[in-house]
C-alpha cells in the first residue's frame, strides 16, 4: 500500500495583482456589492477560491509514505506545470506499483474539494484527456478522507467538520488564515507566509498515524471541538464588529 498525503491552497483567479487589489478596494468602499451590475466580480473575490472555475491552485503540498514533503509552488512553476508535476507523481505511483501496493490518497475533505478542484483545473489545460484524468484522480486510487471518517461521530452530518475542528480534537495546533487573507498574501507576493501557513496545516501524515495507533476520538471529544471552534469564530465576528 502506497500512502500519498496531499493538500492544496487556492485563491480567486484574478488576471493581476492590480485587478485583485482594485476589486478589494471597491468592495471595502461599497462601490461593489452583491447587488451591483458586476456582482460576478464580487462573488469571485469572496468565493472564487472555493470553485475551480473562478479559482486556481497556488500551492500543492504532498508526501509519499515516510518520504520528503514536497511543495509545488504556482508562483515558481505556473499552475499548469504544477498540476502536471503532481499528475506525473500520481501516475508513477499508480503504474509503478504492484497489485498489492495500490495507491491510497489521504487528506482532509479531498472527496468534497481538493480532488475535484484539481481535476477540473487539469481539464482546463488538458480537455481532451478528461476521461483519463478522471481515472487517475477519481476512479482508480483508494481515497481516504478524514472528514468522511468522522461523519458518523457528527450525527452523519458534514456541517461543522473542518481542519480546525480535527486539529483541536486530536491536539494539534495549526495557524488559521482566512481565505481572503491568503489571497491577499498571494497577490502581495508574500509567499513565505503562504508556505508557513501550509506547512503548519499539513498534519495529515501524523494524524493518520495517530488514528491508526489510537483509533478515532470519541463523539463527545469531537462535539466539544466543534463547539470550541465555532465559539472562536463567533468571538472573532464580535471583535470585528466592534
């Protein structure tokens, strides 16, 4: 069994830093709102990082078994080459392994986000290879998603489950950055901050080992973490309003 852990960071896909900054200023001054004629730009700013049609991959972090942690950086490679290098790594693992050593892709919410996002982005560059890309990323690998693993402990609901909740439940500390803050760092060329953020969040190899050794946390522990993280978010909203 080959374990491939991975995570992606995404931002709204603006044509330039100037376009992103000007959009940000228009939103902050209420010149651009969700009811404006250019409301598509408003939603691209706020939610573009969450869909592969208005967003792009800027960093892909992965690790194979106990090996080195790789960081594929869009600002150095370009998105197309970044995705191609990851695709090559996956292909080498799939076709270079035996039946007994099939590939397992492991991550957090990769079924609901990461794999779908990179699959759709790759289709933008390789539209004729859609079936082949689907086979390599969606169909063939065994996919282990930490969010799906914990759904039974959350009354079979995904709502409330996220990276911060799992980190708290399993006693990991990671830095939290809002998606709009990450995008601002990217368009300001503050790449060291993005790398530090991604590195702090890449807990999946050790989380996997911990679960293998000790099993899943209890339902009570997970629910406590959900409530704790939600209370933190609520307090941050109050502070921002004040």
